[in-house]
């Protein structure tokens, strides 16, 4: 299981396909992760309360409308499930790939919530050709729980630095319900990096979360030149408001996670 964390640093025709939670035709994400059950599936976690900073095995199952455990999942972006965990103040991002056992139990070894607070866990799966994003709240209680643990964020931010790389969101003026191209440039020592390596079968991975309810959008990039130092995504934001973007790229073989804040206009 891979852990890609940060503290804050089958195709369908668009004319015929119905958007499903967390996904939509041609990579335009529809809001997902707002409910524990969707598309005839329900997320059933073994535990929802954790001690901050303490690692433990965490398991969950996905059951159908009849309560039967689902055991057959299809791959999406090279994995049979994607688990994204974010604290509700939109920090403490983790992107994990649980392991599936023969009885339908998903297992995450050494799972930990680093700090106290309420977290949202999003699980992406594909069953019978239909992708679905399910969500569930997790709780880490302990010393320090309270308003002092909530991180302040800017109204918008287009630049981030992590692991010696500077990443900039080149796109400006995002409008709700309109398709937009989100382009990021990765630089080192002031120059675009010489190469972006693939991550999950593409040049990058992007998660967008809407402030307030943590509606989840999950898109992957358009084709771009890996030698340009840029990665681009097509997205459609369903409403105006502020969103936090978590970008994962692999410049020169090193996985880097950064966060951006975008104000989407009406």
C-alpha cells in the first residue's frame, strides 16, 4: 500500500452517460463523497475513532443494498481503490491504496491520523463499470482538540513549495459550471523541471474539495509534454465558492504533494 501524504504543503459518451458521484464523462468530475451510500453501494468502516499520531491497521468493507459484501472491483488508474483522507479544515491530506482480501475486506496497514480533529475519508471504487466515491467521517480525539488546531488559509493561492520544487497554478478566473483547463508548472531553481514522470498512469493527480461540505472532485490530466514541466487538467466546478486543490506530481522521479486554494466565481 502506498502512502502519499502532506500536512499542507471504460469511457462514456458525454451525450449518453449519466454523471456518477465523484466522476463524470471525459474526466469532468461531478460532486461525490457527500454520502456513505451511493449507486447501490455503502461504505462500512470497522472503526471511526482513532488516537492522534498512533498507527493501527484499519479495515473497511463495501456492501450492496442487500448488505452483501462486494468482492469484485475493477481497476481505475492502476488501483482497485483509492482512499483519500483530509481533515475537515482541508489540511492533513493522505492518498492511500488499500489492499483487498478475498472476503472483500479492504485493509490499510499503519493507518494514522496525525493530529486531533475530524477527518473525511473518501473511497473511490469501480463496480460493474460504474465509478463511485463514498465518504465517511473519522475522528481523532486528544489533547489540543479545538479551534487552536484549525489552520487558516488564504482566500486563494496559486503558488506552493515542497521538497525543493516550486509549483504554480497558471490558470486564473475559474467560473462555476464551465469547463476549464487547470495548468500547473513545476520548477526547480527557477526553471521548469526537465521531466515529469508518470504517477498512476498519468503525469499528475488532482483532487478538488469544496469548502463547507467537502464535495469531492477527482480528475486526471490531459495529455501534456512530460518535458515541459507542466501538467494540465480539465475540470468543471459545480458551484461558486472556495475550493482546495491537492496536486500530486512526480518531477524527476520524486513524488511531490502541494495544495492550492481557488475562488470559483458565479
